[in-house]
């Protein structure tokens, strides 16, 4: 995690993969800027999609909570 206990998108992706989720990352250019479209699918078949500029970008607690809810899982981040 980066300073301030803000997990990065990479931290969440790593955690999700450790839980058996399938993660697909597509990098695309939009208006000259690189974007990463991250799709996470849980073993139960629930999915979440997040778009980030960089995988090192910090995630807000509300974003982590939304991803957890969509996947039907509870991450250790922001406890």
C-alpha cells in the first residue's frame, strides 16, 4: 500500500487474484491519455469494473467498498 493507508488499484487486484478472482486489464488510449479498464470476476460469477489512469493510483475507501459489494466479498483493505 502507498503512504496514508490508501491502497492502490494494483493492491486490490492482487488481493482479488489471491481470492481466486479472474482479472482482465485492457489498456486503451482516450483523448491521448492511457486508461486501464480493470474487470474483476469472482468465483461466484459476480463482476466489477473500474477504470484507472495508472494501476498505482490510490483507491478511495468508497471505491473499495463498492468493489467489495459488487464482488460479494470483503477485502482486508480499509479495516
